[in-house]
């Protein structure tokens, strides 16, 4: 099959197996070039392991820490006529590289919110790995089925409290335009908290604890984005921000209820980057194209793997990691400091349809977007016939 990108709106509906494998290899090479982590986690569970920040976490744990990894993801396998999802191919490539390096790796594909997946993870850990000393919670999902009631909750990306009008960039139509987003009602806020808040993170830790699979001093983290004034109305102070605030509640509850195991639970605040999840958020493609421009000029630009390696190396694996005033592992200072934000704001105020491509680094954004699906990667022959039926 010859595979070219099929872009529909903010998503690419296919993926390139060779390109995804090349991207995984690049990420592995990066962490290896940075050196081994100072304290190495032995057994790591990554919930949301196949793309974005979760995949970067898995690669860092395994290839800079030598860890055994168990991943959980929700990806579509390939068929004779359709490619698998990028996360499927990333996982297959990760397995191949882990095997070659003599590292244990296993991945379970299915709904992480359900009881069945939690049981499968427990059975796999008991059979193959034993207790975990690090649990990464990196799910990004538009919906969640409540495991007790079967009710389906949907997350919404809307402001809270008031209507918000702003600029946005439509990646499909190559157009900068004004949008007006109506505020969420209370039900939409509560549903978003159900999906992207901390409840399921707590359920995972409860299930692992009950099965006696948490090592003493086990660490766990869930990822958040805090941002600043430009993104607060659509992120930090919006429905998704409300859900993310619930992670702080969950972290405190995990520490309190797992005190006998001395579990350390942190919310890690990361930078805004192109991932499948963030490209779906209104305003984010415009904002990210501008921060790419500013941060590349400042020499502070990072992708998922660079950001996660630093998180692990500087904070997560340290015995007493330095936390911010809210108890979080804060990694986003290079984006949110006042000087950088002022430069982004100046560009934001000027940007229009006419100057968008000059003022922003949309080329860099678009390259990273294609790369998420294994496209636009140097050294990959996109005219070659490739086998889509890749497995792990
Ligand atoms: P992503 O879309 O790249 O990854 C999501 C992962 O979740 C994938 O592995 C996917 O397979 C898995 N997943 C989704 N639904 C699932 C389900 N029901 N069961 C099992 N697995 C499921 O997203 P990302 O951007 O890497 O986001 C990960 C976390 O990082 C999120 O909490 C997000 O809010 C946070 N974050 C993202 C950014 C950003 O700019 N992208 C910034 C800061 C924090």
C-alpha cells in the first residue's frame, strides 16, 4: 500500500507505519543522547501510552531508565485496506525497539476507563512484572463510560461563565477568523470533569493498591496544561481547566488514602504542543503556531520527548522533587514566563489572514502535525509500497 496523509479537519485519518517507527526511533535516540536518569524506575505503568506525552513517558522510562513498561492505549489495528492508527504503529515500533534492547514491554489495547482493562492490567502485572514504582496517567479522551453506571459522559471545550470571542486559525481552510464560543452550562462542566478530571486516575490507583501492586514510595503523575491569559478563556478557566483542577483534588486524595505505601502523587504541568488531543482544541493551532515562532527564536522550543525527559530527569525521579505553590511539578516556565508571553501577545494582536504565515511558525506546526501520523519525516520513502498489517 502507498500511504499518503488523508487530513480531515483537525485529524489525519490514516498513518504511516515506517514513518511512525522512524519517529519512535528518533525519540529513543534523543533520550539516549541525554544520558541515564539519576534514579531509575523499575516497573512503570503508562495509561495512555501510544502517542503524545504518554508515549514520550514510556520511551523515557524504558530507554533512559531501563524500566519494564506496561502500556494501556485505545488504538485501531490495521486491516488489508485501511491503515492502523498512529498509536498502533508507534506501539508496534516501541515493542520492536524494546525487544532489541532486552527490555520487557507489554501493551493492552482497550478502554482504560473500564473495569475489565483494570483487571487485565492487574493480571498482567501479577504474571510478568510485579509491583509498579511509577504510574503515568496520560489519557486524553472525548468521552468516558462510567464503570459503575454505564452512563456515557462527554467532554466539551467551552468557556465557563461568559461568551468568549477570539481569533482562531482554521487549519482546514487556511483561514484566520473570529470565533465566538458560548459558555458551557453546568451539566457540560460536570461531564467534562467526569471525563478529564481525576476520578479515573484515583480508580486506577485504588485498583492497583487493592491488588497489592503498588511498591512502597510509588510515584504517580497526571498531566495538565495551565497556560496564561491568552489561553485561559478556552483552557485554564474553561471546561477543560475545571476538569484539570480536579486532578489536584485527586492527587491529594491519592496521597492521603495510600499513605501507608507512601505514594507520591503529582500533577505535572506541561507545555502546549501539537498532539492529536491539542489540535482538536479551538484557538490552540493559532496559539501553538505563535509560541513555536517565539520559542524557536528564543532557543527554548521543546517537543514532547524533550519536555518529558526533563520532567523525569529534573523532577519526577528525584527523591524530593521541587514543587510549585500548588504542589505541582511545573515544567512550563519557558512558555508562560512574562517576557515570552508578552512576545506572543504582541504577535497575537497583530496576526491576521494576510500576515499569518509570516508572523507564525505554522510550517513548524504543520510539520509536527504530520509527524504525529508518521508523515513528513526525513529519510522515509513515502512513494514506497509498505505493508500496513504491522503487529506487536
Ligand atoms: P494524545 O491524544 O496524544 O494521547 C492520548 C492517549 O490516550 C493515547 O495513548 C490514546 O490511545 C489514549 N486513550 C484515549 N482514550 C483512551 C481510552 N478510553 N482507553 C485507553 N487509552 C485511551 O494526547 P496528549 O496531548 O499526549 O495528552 C496526554 C495528557 O497530557 C492529557 O491529559 C493532556 O491534557 C495533557 N497535556 C497535553 C498538552 C498538549 O499541549 N498536548 C499540554 C499539557 C498537558
